[in-house]
C-alpha cells in the first residue's frame, strides 16, 4: 500500500523500516551520508524536515510531516491525500 507523506508524495508502506525525528546528531549524520551517496529522497518541497523514513533498499526519504502523523495514517488506513 502507498501512504501519503505530504505534498502529493507517496511511499510504499511495506518497504518502510523506521520513521524517526531528524533532530538527533546520529540521524543527521545518516541523512548527510545518504545525501552524499545519492540515496536520499527529499519529499519536503522546500519545507523543514520533520521526519525521516528509512526504507528497505537503503534509501532515506525526508518528509515535512511529523512522524506521528505518518504513523497515524498507516494505522487508520489513510493512504490517499485528504484533499482529493
């Protein structure tokens, strides 16, 4: 299933390993390393990164939605954008 992670962007829920906040130094280092390797996908549309999704294929997806919001959508089955 695909889940909406903000601004029309979707990710496959079966490929998500973890959803974390980007505030800690170790997470910032992991994101920077992913960017250097070309494995980071920025889905924030220029907004502040509020969550980092680690995917099965070693890719890192940055989202402007809070981790709680994304997890809530996964739990309640809100897989499509609310404005459609």
